[in-house]
């Protein structure tokens, strides 16, 4: 609580989205060029908030950048 939010990642809410049915990682919410997406960073499967299915794949470059951001967020958290 009281921590500044990481840009693009709302870590406080990471656990609200359930877990990936493939790898059991917690789903996270990201800001992808202004779109709010929820999904699994390990499997690279994403969907819009409120949608039950993970439909989207993001480009490898985007995933790499996201993983880096998540890693940094976890380290400082
Ligand atoms: Zn997964």
C-alpha cells in the first residue's frame, strides 16, 4: 500500500484476475498502447478485461519489454 504504481502494470491488482489455466501463473493486467489487456505473460495469451478467453498474442518484443517491467516491479516491490 502507498507504493507508487509502476507504469503500465497494476501490480496491486495482479491477483484479481485469477490464474492461467496452462501454467498456473497469476494473470496480470497491462496497458498495451492504451488498451487494457489481461493475460499470462509466460504463455503470451491475452484478452480484454471481462473476457474469459485469452485470445491475443503479443509480439515477442512487447513480451520481452513487459517481462522486464514485471521483473523490475517485483524487485522493487
Ligand atoms: Zn500461462
